[in-house]
């Protein structure tokens, strides 16, 4: 079985006249530019421990195949606000799986994007756990119903925003990086 046992969150921003180079610079700031990244979907495996970025970076080896959930936003429109966010919903029972959401936005602040990504992850986990909620309610109202149910332990996010610089591209990335 090939199931990650640890995950860490990282983020970065890059600016360059070429879009690909701005993406590479964002990955470099995130510390994962030397990895062969494999994008996976949104499941936080059961018993997967969240570790710090510093702890996770110690295990990165150049060229390693690295599984991650990644959000990426890029634009060359000067002064445009872009953001990338990974939301995480952790179940109360370690034996249950959680959810990671990726959000790519234009015009949202870092806080707004982070809140929305957390909301998405929590809604996906809640629906899996059979928790009834109204998607149109405010986050505070939904969060209250999730917590009253005692099935969702906590939510968090890792978010990077940037204002696009004139004369090139700006790219933001946020990633949940899995380790085995």
C-alpha cells in the first residue's frame, strides 16, 4: 500500500517576464522546485500527520517524485490580485480521512481565499461524514454546526497572494506535500 504518513504545507510567489519562469520562481520560494511534482486529488489520508514546513523540507531530495495537492494562479495583468490556497479539514477521528481543497482566485485577499479554501474542505468532509448543513449559510454558522457534531476536529489553510507586477507574469502556488 502506498499511503502517505506525513504532509506539510508550503507556498510561494514568483515574478518574471515569462510565465513558466514565474511558476518556477514560485516553486523555488515554496522550496519544492527541485521535485518532480505529481498532482493528486484532495484526500488527507487517515493517520496522516501534519508536520512543519521546516521538518518536511529536510526530507526533500532533488529529483524525487513528490505527490502534492497544489493550487496555482498566474496572470500578466498589472495590479491584478491573485491567490492560491490549500484548505484542510481534519476529522475528529484519526482513522477517518480528511479533505484538502485547492482554490485559485482572482481579486481575493489572502484571508478571503484562505477562508474560502477552508470552507470548501470542511464542506467536502462534512458531506462525506453525513453532516447536514446549508451551503448558503455563512462560514461561522456552518462552522458552528460542524463543531456541534464533533466529527470535524479543525480546519486550516496555507495561502499565498500577490499583486501582479508590470512587465511580466506573477504566479502564486500553495501546496500540501506528502511524505512517505
